[in-house]
C-alpha cells in the first residue's frame, strides 16, 4: 500500500519542474504588474509545498492563526482577494491531503461515502447551480469556499486526528482566543485600531473585525478554558479564562453574555454528574 507521504513527494517532484517552466514562460510573455504577480506566486508556491508535507494538526493550527490574526475579512466580499486568501489556500492543501489519503487506501477498504459526504455533495451541486444566476461570481465563490473551508474539510480532518491531537488542538484554540482577546482589550483601552488605523466604536472588536463575532467566538471557547484549568490546575488556563471573560464583557454583545451564562451552567451541571 502506497503511503500518503510517498504520493505527496511524487506529486511535489513532478509539479516543481512544470511550475518552474510555466513561470519562466509567463515571465517572457508578460510585463508590468502581471509579471510581479507571477513572481509573487512563484515565491509562494514552495511555501505551499512545504506546508503540504506537514500533518493535519499543523495545517489546522495555521488555519486558526489566519482566522484570528490575519484580517482578510477587511476586503470587500466581492473582491477576488477575498476568495484567494490564506485560509482558502490552507483549506485546499488539507483537501489535497485528504484526497491523497483516500487514493492511498487499500481497494478492499474503499472510500465509503458517509451521510455528511452525501449532504455536502448535494449542497455543492445545488449551490453551484444557483451560482449561475448570481450577481457576482466572486461573491458566490466566497460563499462556497467558506462553507466548505469552515465545515466539511475541517470536519473530515478532525476525524483523522487522534484523541491526544484533538486535545492539543483544543489547548491551542484556548491560547489563540486568549491572545486575540488580549489584543482586543488593548485596542479597546486605547480607542484606536493598530491594524486598520481607525477609531474603535466603544466595543471590543480585535482582528476578527466585529464585536458580535468576537462575543460569539470567545463565549464558545471560554468554558473550554475553564474546563482545562479544572482538569490541569495550570495557572495559564485560569489567566486565559480571565482575559477571555473580560473581553466578552467588553464586546457588549448581550447574546454572547446569555450564551456564556447558559454554557457555564450546562458545563457545571454535567461536571457534577
């Protein structure tokens, strides 16, 4: 049985001369801004190949880092840069690894479709048909890419992780949330956005770009931070919990306050059983 890593290495070796030849030919035929764009893509390609050799857990962590600390959402929804951003590129790499993993399986096992596979296939078919009448092609591509990126691919990747890897990913999520909350608190206290160079509207936004979005995300992972502290008794988790809790308050998102209250009640009720 051919291992996934072997297939990836072969694809990399085959792709490299093809890409280099295409870049060289394009540079001879183009000039100006298009030439600069081709050079930039040629520089990024080795990075993509390098990331593709990393395990799924590393790619997921990179995706989380992009979501929290690279404000690609600041682009207009119909902008092509909104489609071709680091999150989508990382998702495509993860999808490629998943596909290679399916191809590397023994034929006797096969690649069986689950219910979630069938549902997402139906979604993609219906969404593709409806996109034919969309006002903007880039807008419809955004909708499709982000639905698959944040849903299907992440779900399938998590299924391949071991329990220790999932727990490590959860710890990383808590750390990322705490750092994002800490930056948001600093931005809130200064009244000025360091990234966008604009005045804040009196509510915590951080690099996620919106107080309601911050409240939703932080309130979702705050119980996990508390649970990790109760399990490990490590001070970094209680410190993270305090920072995240303060950030949730400063978002002034009442729905997030309610969700946080209900989430904590459910968590403590379950922990007493």
